[in-house]
C-alpha cells in the first residue's frame, strides 16, 4: 500500500504478507513531515481490512524501541515480547492483534 499527496509525492506506505489466518506488517513508513496527520493509523486499518478480506484472524507487527512502540497499543495491539541486542541498547518489540472474524479491523478480546 502507498499514500501519495495531491501532487503525487509519496508520503507513506506499508508492506506485509498473509499466510493462512495470519497477517504480518513488515514495514510501515510515513514521511517525517507528515507524521501525526493520521496516515500511520489509516495504513494500519487498511492492512487489517485487507487481512480480514483474506480470512486472517490475527495480525502481527514489530518495531524498535527507538521507533514507535507507543503507536501500536493505541490501535489495539498488545505487546507480546521484546528481543534485546539491537545496536545502541535498543530492543525489537513485537505486537499482536486478534481480528474478529467477519468484522474487518475490529479487535477481538483486546
């Protein structure tokens, strides 16, 4: 998925995959000067809806502690683990969200 502004300039995007009932967001990116405009949330909701269309019931994503670990809980994701050893003393933070069957983008048992 990609987001462009009125002039066609790329301002954000998301890549991911699905496998059976699992979806995973590999990368979410929003241009620095467009952050806090809601594009990250919209991209994540679109990914959840696409995952649900593919029959997924679960979605995962990870981020580093120096990036956006506070962003995903606001969208209903629950932290499931951290991996130490990222350069600079950081951690890789893993999140999970259960999607309710047949209801795109809604949280089940959050």
